[in-house]
């Protein structure tokens, strides 16, 4: 009898908590249980890649365009979404931009995040499929977890299980003299460093791609992302040098030009993306894939 009860339980892919078979989201961490059902039968372990960064750095926009480029077979990639839920984020981002709007802010509640699960491979190299699993997290939740670990257990589990990390940093803000992007990134990396308890003196070897976002405002970053980071995000740069063995810097941008509209009622200024011009979206992902 006991075995019959056990077999109706399914462990969550992210936090390993047992859930009833018909559960839609994990009771413990809100990850979609479909992830588990989709990975059953795969002989390879899923590859979690986490996209990290402060609120408003451009995580949702970046991830939406990345997945869309992959599913449009950019640069010899082939990507197959596993489950319709995997397409939601990309659809939201693309349809908003088509209406010259940016997508809304990601809600802080983990049960409202979009998850994507894609089988990805690149033609022309060693032919192997990678199961890419990635949620679109809210920057506020990431900040809360960094400030007080285990506030969002799902983030802790994701960080521990991630095979690659993408850390997004607002290059426009940094170039404007704000220290906030540098401090956020420094805290984030310090959090990861202490969590992935490496041997004393040994560096963290999880590949970390640092993405400088909104580089349409600072085109110079495209010429030399490393130099940009070294001079505008020096704390982050030093932390990478001291504690991370496998880091690369990339400049990205999704829009070609932006207009600003002011509301008559409340005077709020809204950015209006006039057209999309994708730059540096695939490169960081390709780099992560090469490091796996
Ligand atoms: N100029 C420029 N602005 C961008 C770009 N990408 C994003 N933005 C701006 O950044 C804002 C935030 O982007 P999101 O992708 O929603 O940011 P997020 O990191 O998901 O934020 P949270 O959901 O709050 O964590 C957008 O509304 C745009 O105003 C870009 O490539 N260029
Ligand atoms: Mg978001
Ligand atoms: Zn879970």
C-alpha cells in the first residue's frame, strides 16, 4: 500500500520537494511541475541557466529576445519549446515591442514567473542537445534573497543547481555615474561566492556571463566590454578577478531608438521603443553553451 502512495508523488525539479502528481506548481517553491514531466525520459540532466540582475536592468526583455532568436534558428541554433508555457515569455515580450511598449515589470511573487524549457542544439559543431531551463525572476526577489538569504528559497535552489549564470548590469546607469549597478553586482557575486562553498582559495568555476545592458545608450561599450566594465564597474571587475575563474563580459541592446512620452494626467515619462535592433543577444548564450 505504501508503495502505491509513494508512486503518486513527484519530486520538484528545482527544490526536490515531493508533490502530488496532479500538482501544477510545486507546493514548496512554485516551479512548474511540468518541468519534471517534460524531463522524464530524457537521458541527460537538464541544464539550468539563471538570469540575474537588479530590477529594471532588462532581464525580461533580454530573455524574451534570446528565446525568440533561438526559436527562429539564428546562427545555426535549433530550439524546441517543451510545453506551451515555455513560449509565454517570448510571446509577451515580442508582442509588447511590436506595439512599441516595453513589457510590464515581473511580479515579485514566484508563482507568477514565466518559466521556459527549451531543447537547444547548434548545428555545425558537436551535435548535442541541451535542455535549457530558465525562469524569468523578478529583480526585487533576487535583491531580497541576496539581502537576507532564504527569503526566496527558490532562488537559493536555482543558484545551487545552475550550470551557468547570466548577470545583467545596467550599463547606461553605470556610465551615468551611478554606483548602484556596481554595488548590486558586487553583492550578487559575493552571495554566489559564499553560497557555492568552494575550497578555500579556490575560485568559483561556474561560468558567469556579465551582460552590460542598454548599450544603445553607451555604444562605446560594444567596442570593448571588458574595458567598459573595468572603468565603470570596477568593484564588480575586481570581484570577478579575485573569486571567479570563468567570467566573460558582453555588451547588449535590444532597441535601436527610443522616444519618451509624457502623460498629461500624471506627468509620468514612459520610454517608447521605436524599433528593435538586436545587438549582442546570442553571444553570451553561445559562450555559456561552450563552457558547459
Ligand atoms: N535603452 C534601452 N532600454 C532598455 C533595454 N532593455 C530594457 N530597457 C528598459 O529597461 C526596462 C526594464 O526592462 P525589463 O526587462 O522589464 O527589466 P527586468 O530586469 O525584467 O526588471 P524586473 O522585472 O523588475 O526584475 C524596460 O522597460 C526598458 O525601459 C535596451 O536594450 N535598451
Ligand atoms: Mg522582469
Ligand atoms: Zn519546488
